[in-house]
C-alpha cells in the first residue's frame, strides 16, 4: 500500500488499521502530542528521527487485538482532552504517570524543530503636533491593535531614511508637507511572530482631507487608547 504514489505512512497505517483492522499504529498530530507529553519525549516531531521514534513507540503500545479502536481512542483523547492549549489535566486518567504534567512541561511538549517564521514589518509613524493638538488615526481594521489609536502611518518593506520617506508615494499622498520629515526616534518592537521596526518622524504640513484623522488635544490624550510603543513615545516627547 505504501508503495502507491501519494500514500504516506499516516494514510497507509490509517487504511490498514481502520479498514482492515490490521495492527498498525496511526500517528497524527494528536498522537504525537499525547505520547510526547505522557512519555516526556522532546525529539522534534517534524524531524526524521522524531517520526521514527514516535512511530516505534506507538507500534510498541499497540494491542494486537482492537488496534483500530486503540488508534481511534488515542487520537480522540488528543483532540478532546490532551489539547494543545488547554489540556484537561485535572481530570486526566494519566495524570499520575504523565511526565509532562509531573515536570511542568505540558506547554513545552511536543517540540517542533522548525520555528514559526518571524516577519519584519516597517512602520513609519507621522507625528504631527500643532497648537497643543496631535493627529491620530483610529485603527478599525482587523489584526493587532484593533480599535486603538496610532499616528498616521506609512508601511514600507525596508527602513526609510528621511529622504526616502520624502520621496515615498504613499507619504506624498498622505501629507502636503511644508518641511522634510525629521526622524525623532527609531525602536524595535518584538511580537511573537513579527518584528516591528518603528520610526517616528516629525512632519509639518497638512494631511490630505480624504483621510479620517483626528486632531486630539494633548490634554485629552489619556482618553485615546494607544499601543504601548506609542504610549511610551508620547510620554517621552509630549
Ligand atoms: S495530564 Fe495533561 S498533559 Fe498529561 S496526558 Fe493528561 S491531559 Fe495530557
């Protein structure tokens, strides 16, 4: 069966176990998680060594009779009780034996070799302050910082110098500038899957009327929730 094109070990094992009740261990994501936690195995589950190791252990545990029920049960247990984020350890029948539970490693197992790719994002904030008021924009779009306020922003694929920002089309569409932008501060803000390279530029001029920006009195800023990185900037400069 496994010699057929497109049929990997998981599918072959599942077919022979569920359709023909052959004693073949089926190892899916749920099974990797349950076994790695109960037995405390930290070999990466996405490595060749890990696949071999977990398969061998699952085969060893498999009863000769009722293999299909066993496979089904362990998968079900992983999907409903030993879940990735909130496993039901308090009511788990394996709690006494479970290595991960006893060693406080429940959330550290299973291990994956390939880490989530961290994406670099460049945010160029336009800081426009005049007559005791500052220009802010409401973030109504989905994603991080939804419903918070921020400075009008130009997103770029690399860091922008003052000169490059001046020549940036998005910037030109946003601002009718009186003077070139002036870099005030650059910070790196790290999130779990994104590195935000943030530059704050002082701008002088007027914003294009099409955009829904608000002029907020500096005295009223506390009523406008902003991301922590902007709160720190405001505290330092205003
Ligand atoms: S004690 Fe928690 S981590 Fe261990 S097998 Fe049970 S549910 Fe999973």
